[in-house]
C-alpha cells in the first residue's frame, strides 16, 4: 500500500498486512470534486496542485490524523496510480479490505455544516451527497470506526454515536452499523442498501459492491450493465442465498407481456427489498439450495410448483410490490413430462431423480389455440393499454383483456401468519388490498409455466417467481408479477427434486477483524494536543501504567488475566500547567489543573470522570473542583469547559485492531459542554486522598 506520511507529506510504500509489514493507518472517505489531486500531480509537485481544492483536503486529513496519533494516511485520489490498469484493478479489488483494516476512517462531508444538529432531518447532514454515492457505502460499512467531520474538519459524530440518524438516511439496520456485521442479512437486503446510490461510471455500480459480497473479478470499463450481471454471477458461484432472485421491476416499467432474465439489470431493482429475509434451516428443504451458472444459464436444485392451469393473485399492501397467490388450480387431466438430464447417471427409472430440463418443459398434449394458463390479478397500478403493450412486447401471442367479475370471484381475505410461527407487526402491512376491484387483469400464458419458491420471505409470506418457456433454449421470468407471495406450499403441489449438482466454492467470512480480547486491555490514552497546549501530565498515572513520551500516550505496561484487575489498575491521569508570571497565576482561566479518571471498561461501557480545578488557588493543595461523569462507550465524545473559552475534549475511538482515548484542548462549544455532577462528600474525600499526594510533588 502507498501511504502519505502526515509529517513529511511524502509517499511511503509498504508490502504485507496489518501488523506484519503494513503500519496502522487512517483512511479518508469523501466525495470527489472537480479539483482533486491525482497521483501524478502529487509526485510532480506541480504549482497547479497546490492551488487545487483537493490539496487542502489532503492537508486537512493529515492534520486530523496526526492530532490523533497516526503517522500515515491513505487517500484514494492520490494514493492510486490510475494510469496503471493493473494497480487500479488491484486497488478496487482490495479497497473494502483496506477500509476494513484501517485504524480509523475520517468521513469528510464537504457540504455539511458542523454547527448543525446532525440528528435533525432538516440538517445538511441528512442531505449530504456522501450518502448518495456508490463507493461510500463500503466506506461506511467496512471500517470499525468512522468519524464524520463537516466542511471545516470539525467533528460531527461517529458511525456509532450517529447510528440512528444514519439508519434513517440509508435504510440500513442499526445493528449493521453498530456491530459491523451483515452475515445474517440476505443478498436482497444488501443490494437494497445500494439501490439508491449513484456512480460516475456505470460499471462502478457493480465494482463498488465487490467487497460487500466478498467477490473478486477483473475490471472491464466499457462493459456497461454487464458488470452488474457478472457481479451477480460471481455471487451465485459462492452463495446459496436465493433472495438474489427476489427483485422486482419498478411499477412504472410493469408489463404483463414481457419476460426477462433471472438476474436483475441493476441495483435499483432491489429498491424495495430491505425487508426480504432468509428462511432458516428449521424450515427444511436444505437439499435444494445450491445453484450453478453454466453458459449463461442458472441451474437450480428446487422443488417446484409446476402444475398450473390457473392462478388467482391479489395485490398486497406495502413494499416490495407483491401479489399474493390466493389459489392455484392444477390441470388434473394433464401430466407434466420431465425429461432426464443428458449428464445424469444411468439409474433405474424408480431411482432416477427427475430433472427439469429446458427442452422437456412441455405438456403431453397437442398445441391448442387456447391458452394453457390463465392468471387473474388485481393491479390498481396498471393503466397501459392492451394494444400498446402487445405492440411493444415482442410477444403478440400473449394477450390481456379487462373483464367484469361478480362477488363470488372476490378473493378471501386471509390473516398472514409468519412462517417462523411468530406474530409480528410487520405482518399487518402485507394484508391484501381487497376487496377485489371489479376490474382485474386476466393474463394468458400459451406456454407451460412453473412457480419457483425461494427460500426467503417478507413478513411471514414466502416469496417465489414465475418462470415460463418462451424459446427452446431457456426459461424466462415473468416481468409482472415480478414476485409472488404465498403461505406454506402444500406438499401435493410440490414436485420431487429437480436438477442435482454440487456447489464448487465456499463463502469466506466478510466480518471485520475485531479485537476479541479488549476487555483485558485498557485503551491507550493519547495526549499530544494537551502537551502542545503547555499542560504537563503527572508521572504517576496509576499502577500498571506509564507515559510514553516519544508517542505522547499513556499506555498499559502489563496484561491482566482477570476483569477485576482492570478495575484495580484503571488509569488515573492528572494534568497541570505552571504559570509563567504572577498575573497568570492570579487568573482563573483556563484551569490550571484537571484529572481524567477511568472507572470501568467492558464490551458495553467505558466510564470516565473528569475533575476540573476552576478556582484561583494560592497553591494546588487548596483544590476545589467540578466533577463530570460520562460513559464514553455510548457517548463516544465528551466536552468539559476549562474556562477562558477552552475545553477539554475526550473522544473514544474503536478501530480495527485498536482502541484509544484521545484528549485534546479545543475551543469551547457551549451547546456540547457537559454539566457538572452534584458534589458527593464521600466521593470528594476519596478523590482528595488520591490527588493530594500527587499534588505535593508539584512546585
């Protein structure tokens, strides 16, 4: 990797992995502007480079990273030589990992006012362009710690402290943002996170998702939409998640006469898929999940609902747009013929597992002029004329017509019961629109069709897709209805298994490497900013702690085997400044001394207390102070006034493989400043007994 040294502003290159050849680093996330500094600009040190706005962005990132103890930063605009196709391909295929392994990610929002409350929906934070770009999705999800800054590089909050607001903006679950885990979420749900984002290059809508789905593929700029098709095929090679087929056409594109391929044309077709969840193994049918891509055909091993003469569908409320399968009528007089696969082993007929071959999908019947299948469906959104659809579809043998129905034809309104057996308020949004509109669409299919149940559901209703034969080579998917919803399919309607094969790849773990033993190691305390502001740290930081002057950090110098040791050896740091003259000694601001004490640290808490001496002492021994208390694991940031417009700011950072507390002296923000706790006599005496021995050693 190629980094910028924050002190020298020169490039340095490293080979290896984090902790073994590659140092800890900070990484920048941002949206590109018109005056970004490229790799060639940076190495040539052109005068034009220094005047570009992008150069100020580089300097701002370096200053922030240096203030928090990082020596190196990685910035995509200048750290990749994009003139080299090999380097560009390697960088894009590795970028998710680079963001995941970064010690911290700074998200610079150039269009956000840091003085606004980011939790208010009318704020510039909610409207930021950063949340609309394709590449920033992985930059939000991959790092363990993301710090958002406004256009002035002032911190707005972190991914965890702003979790609720970010979830509202992105429609990504708070659990995903807080825990950096998305293994339990379906492919359809992950695709929905990217559905509303844009990329400058069409191909990047696929390339920016490679890391999220843990796939790699070569870059072929110029291939257009084929890139997203290749991405889905790569996912199919190593995943058994059938929700990848649970996409739907936007309502404005619905047609009853067109057919489509099995995979989605772009991420936007997953726009309404955020509620599509996978069925667990407790629902059986575990022998039918794999699929295989062979010569642009997806071969599935499924139990199919394949005997269809007529179906009744009804529109369901909510998203995605679903039609409930109210009734399936099967042709008792017809028998479906299944031909054996040409590659199937030679077995006796009684032992042979049937395959659903493409060429064999036909009825043992003569070709009649009447349709084989009739579908009757309510569709309040369909307003396109039959003549216009038939003319544009390319399938003149398919027809539609409006018909009048009587009360007996109305569908029965059925309460939804989750497949998991649990009642859920989400189920209520999937009630049929009903009663049936007097005008419905009647859709005729002149070729055999099958319903393919998918191992996923929405609000308890299992999903499926409708496939029909439109040529002698492949089955195609119905354009509308794109997705069918039904309750548990009864066994008599299911065929035996079709198309047997074995998966040839194993899914890798895409969880970030988190520090699993952090409860036995306190975070280090970084204090470079305080030292620059003429404060000195007392050399006694508590047993088990020492001051590393070269790095300006307080570090733990022993390992703890038990959690009780964490409390007994918690850090306690006293900071003080000596006046330069009598006038300064008589001044009460900023505070001459304060302490930072940590009380408890675990997976869910980091309790911190700050005591500030706000009076004018003739000596430190007349100590009077205000006491403040915080849970940094929850709040992530605390600000306490030191007087004279200054504040001590405490920030808790959790990156990949490290955690630390950063103490800095900053300009006071009245809106963020904390209020002191009521004085407690017992606590005051205990703290004085701890502080006074330290104060006696001061001049």
